[in-house]
C-alpha cells in the first residue's frame, strides 16, 4: 500500500464501516444541501493542502477559502498545530500557502 501525506477517513450513515483514502498534495470536499439534485445549493468547500519546505512539511485546512488550521511537521518531531484566524486567501496562489 502506498504512503500518503494526507489520509481521510469518512464515517457516514451510508456505510457500515468507515471508508478511507490517501492524498498526495491536496483535496477538496464540496458539500451541497437541499432536497434533490436540482433543488440544492453549495454549503461548504473544505480543502486540505500539503507541501514541503526544505526538510519540513506543512499541512493546511481551509473552510470556504479561509485558513482555519495549519501544522508544521519537522523531520523527527511531533507536529506543531496552530489554529488560524479566519483569513481568506487565493488557493491558486501557491506563494500564499507558505504563511
């Protein structure tokens, strides 16, 4: 089994057991609410990002393009997790992801 920097586990009323999958760099989960495929609206957009900076790895989670939490994983150490103030950034601008 390949190793992935991001691992997602989904627990749902649809599954008897949790489902999981690995991600290399980023993934986005869009959630829609409503009563049917036609009568529904986008409710949230959750994005996970991972990138390397030297020997370190940086992990970030965004809710509707607002950075809400990040973690710095230094080689050989436990991760340093930091909650962020809501700050809207452009997810397509990679230079903003290192802050």
